[in-house]
């Protein structure tokens, strides 16, 4: 079991590609660029060394500014921070993949990315409109490209050294199996919604078997109802171990072998979410066996249309 002192600093070596991902990650899905920059700076100051970005969040430049400031003052070195960004649905055509990563790197002001993910397995009509819709408001999908073709283009980015590892997001176990079977470079990371109300044990077992890190987004359940943080099993453990419910849910995520992402613009919450320590084994068992609520907050796995997109700009 991890000791209280090591949990927050845990890095999971990647079995595919190269590098090691800090289990504790900060997400940058924050609508306002100024707030994004400030929250990212705070997260780095507090100790987070893993940032999750996406071209779809339209704020990579703000994350890049925060990173550059921290690098300049020497708070961090580039090789200490693990940066992920994601290819959006409109860029699945192989010829669009490298330009999309180049653009992300420019905005982030980086010359390589630690991990590049396919944001969702759904290809949208290629073009500059990130949310292409027909006259009835329905998403226009792109049937002219397969996920395996997009994956091959990501493999070439690893060959070129522009990213150290590649992976998938919002993917089902069924689709993940297909990519793992076809891949020359296997997915290093799979980013999916996961929290005590959506533990995804089957997916986690498959990931373990194939040396893939499951990176849990919405590790606190997006703060939505039914609230993971109000669950009596979680709040009872929190009282017992003198931690907050958020710290219990996040420690559980790391101790069961996943990495996690959480997000806040509040200094106290950012600090709290970093300062986690290991739970006793009986608490781990209670969360696994005592929680029966099962909720998926984000329908993106089924539709390819993420529900939490900043509307700024
Ligand atoms: N791949 C995908 O499709 C996808 C989809 C969604 C998200 N993501 C990634 O995952 C990241 C995390 O997602 P998320 O923001 O939904 O995660 P989350 O951490 O589950 O939810 C954030 C909510 O929890 C609250 N919170 C944060 N820290 C807290 C603490 N210590 N105590 C109590 N409440 C706390 C926040 O409120 P306050 O602001 O008040 O602190 C906010 O309401 C995103 O930023 C993004 O990078 C990926």
C-alpha cells in the first residue's frame, strides 16, 4: 500500500511509448481563459505535475502561458510536468492529425507533448467548425475515416518524437479491444469518466492486463447530483480518517491503480485535492462493496458530443 507521503507524488510508468504519468492530475476544462491561466498556475504552485488539455477546450494558449511562467521562474522543469492534449473529432482524417498536434503545441508553447489522446472515437465532418451540425441541429459525422486510420496517424507522431505516448478517451471496452488488437504502438492511457459511482472495473481489469493506464476524469463526479461527495460511505470514511470526502474519493482512485483528473478554480480546493494520503484497506473495501449507486454523468461515450464545453470566445 502507498504510504501517506507518496500517494500524491506517485508516477505510473507507461508501458507503451515512454514516460511516467503522475497519478494526480489537474484538468483544464475551464470556460474562461483568464481563470484557466490562474488555476493552472495555482495547480503547479500547489504541486500538480500533470495537466490535461484539449484543442476543444479552446484554452491551450492560457495553459501554455501559465506553464511558460512557471518554467521561466524555475518552479518546474519541462521534464517534471506531464502534459496531455487531445485531437478533436473534426481532425480524425490522417492528413489533419499532424497539423492539429502542431497547432496544439504552438498554443501550449511546447515542442513535444507527453501524451496525445483521441478525444472521442467519433469522427465529425472535417473543417474549422468544431461542432458541425445539419439544418436539424444534428451532428454531422464523418464516415470517410476509421478509428484505426486515425490511430495509425498518431503512431507516426510517436515515431517522429512529437509525442511520447498516445491514447484514447471516451472509449468503450469493445472499441478499445479493437484498437489494442490493431495497434503497432498500443494505447498508453485511456481517459474515461470514472469515480465511485462509475468504477469501470471491467475496463480497469482490461487496462491492467494490457499495460494501459486508466485515467479517470470527473474523479469527483463533476460535482453533480447525485453527489459522490455526499455519499454516506464516503463521508463516514472521511470523518474516520480526518480527511475531506474529496480527498477520500481521490485517494481511492490512486490506490485502486488509476490516475485521476480533477478541476477547480478555488485555491482551497486545488490544495485539498493535491494533499491526499492513503486510505486503510477496510475503507477501500467499503467503497467497493458498500456503494451501489451507479451513474454516468457524461453521455459522450454514446454520442461523441461532450456535454461540458466552454462557450467562451
Ligand atoms: N475526455 C473527456 O471527454 C473529458 C470530459 C470531462 C472532463 N475531462 C477532463 O477531466 C477534468 C476534470 O473533470 P471535472 O472538472 O468534471 O472533475 P471533477 O473534479 O469531478 O469535478 C469538478 C467539480 O468538483 C468541485 N471540486 C473540485 N475540487 C474539489 C474539492 N477539493 N472539494 C470539493 N469540491 C471540489 C469543483 O467545484 P469548485 O470549482 O467549486 O472547486 C467542480 O464543481 C476536466 O478539467 C478535463 O480536463 C475530460
